[in-house]
């Protein structure tokens, strides 16, 4: 009979694996804050901190100035701006990594499998989520999505009342970020799955009363979304956002996955692993388990920004089915699997503790070092100069142009952060600008038919764009004066 670890030793080993996984996730997620949306969130958060009230009317753009703005991320912006005040880029880096650790460790706790296999699955889930780990309020949506997913078993079992949990959760969520709709999609899929299970397997499923209770609490949570400075207008945000057709054309994260890109391939690996494991596993899966995974798989295939909800819902399924599949297929290798699952000859307690402490200390130091390096101001400013018109902005500050500005979409947030006195033509607030204006911006930047009349319509006097933009060539041919140029940006003034 094989020797097994005593219960205390098993728990100690499991805790060590969990700590190591958490530190590894932190290492993966700690990165330089460079997202193009970060800057306008910082500007809006700073305005809120200074005025003491959320910005609910556009004060940043030329094209929508004075119009109502459903600022669904006002509280998230305050947190970002407050952290930036306190700790600069380092605070933002730690926030991103911390939210990633919180999200994935909540999922890790829900997995039913040996610790090392759970660790493998959650790291894979982290690779899937990684493209979405950026310093912006969307992080709070991913974390609260994981919180909701982690609470569902307790809500199902009756250990927590959904009426006391869901409305406050969604009230907070709707003030942090408009991604609260992801939570309702998850709730809807779970409730639908419970109903299907009740119909097919009444002896093993939730009662109709329990299902109705969760649905009723979800309805109250929907009402709680309006507990927000934007009021009932918050209900419009998901529809306004997905209704912008230009998103898929102009914004990469709203496009379908490109599996030629290595950073997007982990989604494919995870999906393939689930399909393979389900094909091998002999255990019957419930609709409550499967419907959320199916829903977020479909959404991830439509827009890569949905990779993270897919990974968070799919990881527990891959952990349980994958481990069962491994045991079924590799029965001759059962001794190795037992060692992988923790069944092995006990190690001397003192020696094991030393190894655990040293390994965690080394990884912790590496995480601390990486967070410090990637957020060091010199590195951040160097990378900003490569991705944004930092030198052009410095020139503008000493040679301020007159009149209205036309700018690159991806630079809009940076410009309204660095040049607050110059309203931008467009920035990352797609729900504010809508299809008509974004299409007009595309017409201009691509120098398509009607671009000159569009510039005249908005009385554009100067243009800040990338040197290789089609508009740059067209402006030269039209006689606009090049007043500044470098490898990143070029500035034209109207003759």
C-alpha cells in the first residue's frame, strides 16, 4: 500500500502550492501601464477628485463637448487617479497584478482536483486572461465577475441569501465599470442551466423555489444598477457599447481572435483541452456547469476582450474533467499521477518547510523586483515615447498651435491627459462618440472621399497623426504645412 502524506502535510503542501501560484500570477500580470484608455480614465478621475463630483458631461472633446456622458467607470477612475497620486506608475502596476491574483485565486479555490493540476490549469487561465490585464476600470469588472462566480455555490446551497448578496454587489459594480452586464450574463446562464437540470434530473437539481429565489435576486440586482450618479441611464451602456459597429473594424480587442498571434493562442489551447477532456471523461456534466462555459466561449470567439470571462468560467470545468481524463487515459502511469497529486513518501517536515520558505521567498523577491522594474519612471517614459507622441506633445507645450485639433484615435486619451487645454477630436470613449462620428474619423484618417469637407466641418486647424497614416500623405499634397515630425508623430497646420 503506497505511503500517503498525513492530512496536515497535505494541507501544508496545498497551501504552499496556492501561495506559489499566487506569486506566479503576480509575476505574469505585473507590467508597464501603457493602455491607451488609461490616460483618459486618469484625467476623468482627476477631474472628479478635484471637483468632488463625477464628470457626467463631456468636457474633453471638440466633437461631443457639452453633451451628456454616461460615465459608467467614475468610481474606477477615482481609484486609478488616487493610486496614481499616491504611488505613480508603481501603484498602477501593483493594482493590475493584485486584481489578476484576486480573480484567478478565487477560481483556483473552486477547482476540484489535486493542487498541482489546479496550478497548471489556473496558470493556463492566466495566459488566456493576460491580454486583458491593463490599468483601466475593466480590471474591476474581471475581479467582480470572479467574486460572483465564487459566490454562486454558496448561493445555490443556501448558505448565503442572494437577496443580501446580489443587489449590493451589482450596485458597487455599476459604479466601478459598465461591465456589470457580464455578471448578468453569468447569472442568466446559471439560472437557465439550473432550470434545465431541474427539468431533466429533478432528483439531483436545485428546487424550483431556489431557482426562483436566485432569479428574483437577479431582478433586484438589475434595479440596483441604477444606484449610480448616472441613474437609469446605466442600463443603456451595454447596448450602446455593442451597438457601435466600428468597434470590430477599428479596435483590436473588439475583433474576433487572431490565432496567428501567440498571445491569443492560450484561449485555443484551453478550449481544445476542455473539448478533449469532455470527450474522455465518463462523468455526466450538468447544464449549470456547461451553459456559462458555452456562452462565454461564443462571446470570446466574437470578441477577444471576452477571453477573461471565458477563462474564469472554464477553468474549474477543465480542472475536474481534465484530471479525470488523465486518470482514465494514463492508468498505467498511475504511480506518477499519484506523485503529481501529492501521494508520495513523506518528506521530512523541517526540510520541506525550508524548501517551501526559500522557494516562496525567491519568487516573492522576483515579483517585487519585476513590479519595480516595469513601473520604473525611466522605463515607462521611454516606452511612452515609443507608443505615444510624447516628444510632439513637448513641442506643442512650447509652440501651442491655434484652433481645433484632429488626432489619432489611440492617442486621444494621452492627449487629453497631457494637453488638457486642447480638446481632442476623438478618444477611447466609443459609447460617447457613436458610429457616426467614428466613421467620420475613419473617413478623415484614411483620406477617403469627403475627408477635406469633414475637416472643414469641424474647423480643424492642426492635425497630430502618425507619419504613415494615409491622411499624412493627403495633407502634404493639399499644401498643409509640416511644423513638427519625428518617427512617431507628425503635426500639420492648415495653410
